[in-house]
């Protein structure tokens, strides 16, 4: 119902007023948390959860993106791939004024943000952009259709993997539905490959797991430290397939014109959005100092998780990347979802909910630019902490009452 109201607001106003957006999305978050914390909902059959998940995604599928334009870049990159043109190292603005472009692609090019910058998306993500363009270049509906098809495969795998509570966490997650099926963000590619690699890892199928985890790294670099944690107890075959897979991804990047690594580094050096600790450290000791703290802090968290031998602690690595780093887009927090499905912690849910407030930037409030009001980030932190405290109380009762783990696994 909440997603339906978003579409109605979009249809009646042309653009969704920001406070209407937050009110409606807040209702979706409240319903999701109630669905997870109310034990009466655990009697839902897996088929019912699956069916409603499909309904929610179809509703979002019919909507235009809200406050987002990254999808223009996806469609542009996909078209270049299918045309045999270099994807990496070439800025979209180099094609401005090119009369040979199809009309549909000229419109897509006009919508690409930061056209002076080459793409930052990994080779595996580019393959999915290319699949979309091969079906129909410049079509947002086809791109969403590719995400929908991938999601059906992932939901089908989770149907056999997760218990009802864990399945609800993923299948009905408002952040996932909004960011992927309203706004067409690519996060589903890396998440899907990571989750499937995790499933195979827990069944002792290390070679296949290593390959899928390598492909996840090729979709989004966030997956690299998580893949290493998941493979710690792997046999030789798992590590070999992971290394070979990563080399294959690097080779694919060269075929497509190079690599996205340089542009990702430029993004980290020059861009800042919705950061918390990073913004405070940068204000005190400068950008380079903040980047140093970001690198050392994230590596330190990863080493702690590695030494503990617990892949579930990878969620703290993700939190470190986003809290200590310069860019914390709301869809990046979807990388907490696999850990919430597996071993739900209160802060997983509260952080994913609070980050929706990041849309309260100057541009969406009627101004220019993407700066936040001075009170916004403290509000995000307060909501995340407050939600975590409340949900922690529920989790303590759940566990003291002998509640089952969120996900059943065959490997400790």
C-alpha cells in the first residue's frame, strides 16, 4: 500500500514531495519491522512471503525512479558495450553533439549525471547493462526487467535457504524494493552473487562458491573483503576458483576498455555525501587524514573479523566502509542485508531504515546541490541508535525465549 501511494503521488504531482516520500517510506519501514518482530507472522508460508514479494516488486516496477538518475549511466554504458565501443576511460560528454547517436540514446546521454567522468561500475555489472541494451537499448523498463528476472532467481534460492523470518527480512525489505525496483540501482547484481556464493559455501561447494564470489567482486568492489571472510575456511579449490575468477573479471575489464578502479579512487578522493565520521575527521585534520583513518579503520575491522574467524562479522566491515568512508549512498547499505538474513542484529535493521533520511538533501528540498542541512546527519545517527536500542530489547526477549536463528545453515 505504501509503495502504491508513492506511485499515486508521483502521478498526481509529477514529482513526489520529499516529506510525502519520507512519510510513505516510513510507513513501509514500520510495517516491515512489525512483520519481522511479530511472532504471529512467522506462520506465513514461504509461498505467501514469496508471492507478496513479487507483488511489491511489480508495483515498484511500474513507477519511474524517484530522486535518482544513475540509471541513465547504466543504459549508456550498456549501449556502448553492445556497440563494441570502450566502456572504461571514456567520458559521456565526449559524445555530446554526435549526430550519429540514435535519438533514444541522445535522450539518455542528456540525463547522465557527471558526464565529464568515465564510469565507475565493475565489469560484471557492465555485462548486465549490456544484456539490457541487447534486448532494447535505452529502455528503463527492460533494465528493470533484467533486475526482476535476477531477483526471481535469488528469491527462489532463498526459498530453500532461509527460514520465514529471514525470508521476510529480505523479500519485504523497503530499502531493497525502493532502491532496486523503483530506482533501478545495480546493487542486486553483487548482492545476488554474494548470497548465492554464501549458500554454496555453506554446502561445502567451495569451487562454485569461489567463482560466484569473484563475480560479486566484479560487480561491486564492496564484495572483496566479504568474499575473503567467506572463503577463510575454504579448501584449495575454493581459493583457486576465486583467484581465477578475479583474473577473469580483470581480463573482462581490459576487453571493455580498462578498469573502473581509477575512477572509484577518484570518487573516494574528491566526492563526499552523507558521511558521518569521515566528515568530522575531514573537518578536523583534512581530506588526506580522513582518507587515512578510513583505510586504517576499515582494514582494522577486517583483520578483527578475520582473526575471529566469523564471516558474519563482515557486517561491521561494511559499516566501517560506510561510516568511516566519504560516500554513504543509501543503496550501499543494502550490503547489510545478507548478514541480517543470516544472523539478525538490531543495528542492521535500524541503520538501513535511518539512511532513507539521506534523501533530505538541498536539491530535494528545493535548493541546489546535494548538501545536507546541518541537522540531518545527527538525526540519522539518532534514529539508527534509537531504533537499535528498541530492537535490541526485542531480540533479547526473542533469544531468551529460545527463538530460532534467522537462517538454518548446514555448516557452522
